[in-house]
C-alpha cells in the first residue's frame, strides 16, 4: 500500500536536522502531492487561539485567498472547533464550505494535537468526488502525529 511506503519518507523529511520547520512542512506537502494522485492541494493551517483564527502555513497547489479562516467557518474552521477529522466526499453538498476553486470536489482535514491542544491541521483537496478512504484518514493521522513531534521538540529546546 502506498501509505505504508510513504511513512518512512514522511519521518525522514520531518527528522532532517538541516531544515527548519517551514521547509520540512513544505517538503512534506510536496511529497504527498506528488505521491498520492488524488491529493491535488496539500497544506497546513495553524491555530491562533487568542484570535480564534487559522493561518495558512506551507502548502502545495493552486494559490488560495483563504490565508486566515475564522474558527467555525468552512471545513477547516469546523475542525478547529470540533477537534475531529472531517472527510467531505462532495464539497457541493456542504453548506458551510469555503470554495477555493471550482476544480475542488472533495476535502479531508485532520487536526494536529500537541499536549492535547489542537494547534492546526492538514488540509487536502481533491479534484475527484469521494476519493478519500479510511486508509487516507489513518495515514493523515500518522502524518499529524509526526508533525506534532516537531512542535514538541521545539518547545523542549
């Protein structure tokens, strides 16, 4: 399975000593975008809990105007509030969806937790309807745990 083969590559990118966090996250986005055909936009949003907003981090894909998203708005904003994965098989069926592009047909968002706090999320858009499986969800949970380790490591330095 592609996901199992990608796990060591994810860890290798995130464990590079010579790269900063932003570079690591960008390289991770590039890897997922390249290796998983139905991942057409891959990016991170990080939480500002004081302002109740998400802020766009590194990403690969079409440019987006959605650089700041209020908690509760859109799929990403809902994940910031619910602390739950959100798989959207068909974005046209979602009332609280922020349209980024007419080519986006589905989306998956998985939160990143550090010390029990939702610090952000990985956001994946696809140009296909309903491409995301439980395998995608479990793999992205693994990715988020690995990304959380970056933040834990930095907080312990």
